[in-house]
């Protein structure tokens, strides 16, 4: 089973989710996240997103984070699928899911994987809006979200 | 040395990758950024805000002080915005 996949084809979250539990009865918890292309942002309506990535490094970096997640939580499985190329509103940009015996590990590991994916996996988004194309700027809140998982840091920003 | 560029860095430099002959004085990623800045107008524009630029050596993130001597390829890119 492919843990990490990068594709220029539409992602089907239901099919990806089913694949994590098919043929096994040891899984007690599955947490799945889908990141979806919205049709608007603060500055206006979004026509499309174009995702660029660094082939080879993107897969390797996500795999490193999955290994780190497996070292930190008792996971039974993990899967990340990331879309590249041109995406229109309503389509899935990224799918991330974790399975474990109990829910806490699956919830936390899925959040951990997404936080690191946003700030460390080499993907870049360009947004097409009102006929103009602009590269999306990195957000400080994403860096802060990733930083709370650093060893020794407080576990939750809200604490 | 093989250098790769991504996103707006690629657009500003005008190419996705190139082989660059580096002088011996270019020892770290920070040295490389300074060296590339002097290669022409498009490079000066691409690297004008060098502190935001991230680097990877052989597909692993590195800091500006990382030595580049044994690199096969060095990738330079803006902060990542996937997910």
C-alpha cells in the first residue's frame, strides 16, 4: 500500500479512506483530513489553483514526517495523497489520514502530519483570481502550528 | 553544480535548473545566494530578499550555513505553501 502519492489526477477521499482499513480488523480509529480548494479568499473569487512541487523531495519529505509520526504515536497506518497541477474550486488538494487502535493517536498524528506538510513539504500554490495569477504567501500561523510539535514545546497552542 | 529553482524564484531567474561553475570561495548555501545575486539583473531580482529563500541539498532541507562541497544538486525556493 502506497503511503505517499503525488498525483495530477482528482483525489477520491472515500476510496483513499477505505483503502486504509480494507481486509483488516485491528484498526479502532481512523482520522481523515481533506484539504479542498475554496472558491474565494479575502481578496476575491478564486478561479483555480496551480500546485508546483519538487519531485522526489516532496515524497521523501512527507515520508520522513510519516516515519516521525510513527515514532511518536502508535499508528497502524498512514496515507498522504497530494494533488499537483491545475485545480478548480471544490477539488481536493490534499488527503491525509492515520489509523491506530485508539482515537487520540490518530487525531494527533493526522494534525501533526498536516502541520508539517504545510511548512516543510516542497509544494507551492499559485492562485488565479480575477484574471490575475499570484503566488500564495506562506502564513505565519502555519509556522506557529508546526512549531507547537517541536519536542519540548507545549502540545497545544490553546494550553 | 546543478541548481534547481522553484515557484517565483524559477519565474524570476527564468529557468527551472542550470549547471553553474562555482568558484572555490563559494562554500555554503549563503555564499551561493550571494554569488548568484551577482549573475545578472534577473538573479538580483530573484534573490533581492535572500533571507526568505529556503534551500535543500540532495532533497533534504538545509540552513544557510550548510556546506555545499559534496552536493549533487542544490534546490532554492520560496517558503512552502502546499496542503
